């Protein structure tokens, strides 16, 4: 359930409601809006007496949350969440801007990453993607450079100001990745790794959560709920395509999820057209389509030499293609009263 405080409710009244919620054996999550404060009571509240909350000073009303995901629901928070990415460029995801996150699938070496980082910044990106740890289907494929890769990503941030978005694969890696990254990326295979979701939920850095290969929208939002229930509300959803019977593309990119997420959740959602299609020639068109349907950002694989990329070269566009794409994205964003950052 959620407790909606009256306009002008004092900090003392909010603290009093928090105390009552804790006395009921529930946990609180306070959301301060522009006009009023809302307090989400987390836990099994079905047998709880809500009368004392309704009668508490400063309370306007107490409402049940019908969605199984509580904190991610629009019922709890009407205002759209804006997530700050970090880095000196001041990028964010949500609000009126469309974030552009770009970079190679994996960090291969220092020269490669620094060159690409400067090029994606020139193209208009405010955040750099790049995997230091790579989950691969084959155990014999390139698995990433590990901490050395993280160090290179941090150097790229120092040189360009780009925020660093990189994947964390296990609970044990969280403290290490936290030292270097601005945004934790939880990959498709880990969307329902609940221990990992709890671990990044206890951090105070944004989390970019990728949708599972066969996950429903409800399961996707419940995964976000695991992160938020531990106190981290800076969750960015990422649609990266789902597995279907189609063979012309690596995955099927269901863009209808973007407006639906905006309807039922306050969380921002970005689209990964690289993983979503698996083919570089499809990336520009699907990027434009994603912005047109309201995506809050794009995360695109970009490589200066895709033919020799160690991972996912077939779906990586070149920096020049990214630069040309960014210009057309600005026109589409302008048409729907947004801008690309």
C-alpha cells in the first residue's frame, strides 16, 4: 500500500507515518515529489490494520497498490524518474532528453577503447558502454580483461568525461566494479539472478537492467523491484530484444514495450538495437524507431574496426555511422518535443 501525504505535510508528520509503518512490521520507502510526499509500505500488508495510518496527522489517503511490482509502479509515483549517469558531461536518462550510450561490446585493449571513446563523444554520446567481464555462450570465447578492462574504462572517463556503463556478472564482482563504473549493467542472463539484484540494490549507483530473453514485462518489472526494494531507486530498464521463432535477426526487438512501460511505470527505459537485432545494418533504423516511440535512450555497440572486433562485430556500427545517426535522431526527437544528449 501507499500513504499519500497531504500537501504541506511536515517532516515530523512524515517521520511519524514511517514509525507507524515500521511498527506494522513493514518497510518504508519515502518518495518526495514536487507537490507532495508519498510513502510506500513494503511487505505483506494484507492482514495489517490501515486505520491508524489513515488517521495519522498529515495523511491524505491510504491506497492499495494493485500491481505486483510496488515501487516501480506508476501508482506509487506519478512523476517520471530521471536517473543521473555520472561523468563530467552530466548526462541523464529520463525526462525530456534522449540519452545516447555507445561503445564496443568489450574492452579489448587500451588503444582500442580510448580511440572509440573519443569518437563516440564526438558523435554526441554522454556515456560509454564496454564490457570488462563478458558472459559468453562458449567457455572458450573471449571473456573480457577483468579489472584491467575496468582500469581502461576509468581512464577513458578521465579523458572524455563520459560516464562508464559496464556489466557486473556476480555478487562477488560488485565491490570491484563499483570502484570504476558509474552505472552497473545487469545483463540478460542475470535478470533473474536475485542475489545479484539485491547486491546492486544496496549500492548507490544507477543500474541498467536488461530484459531477459524470454521474460514477460511483469517479470521484467519485478526484477527491477528486487533492486528498488533494497533502497536503490535509480533503475534504468533496457529492452534488448527477446527470443522468438524468427531467423532473419538475432533477436526480435519489441518496441511496443516502450510506451507500455511509460504507461504503467515511472522508470525510464532505453533500447539496445544492437543486441535487439544482431545486425549492424538494422541498427540505425531501429534506433530511429525507438526514439520515435518514446525511448528514453539508446545503448549502441560501436567499434572502429567491426570486422576484427573480438565480440559482436556483426552488430557493431562504426563511429561515422553513429555520428550520422545522431544527427537524424535529433530531428526525430525534435518532432516529439525531445532532444538527444
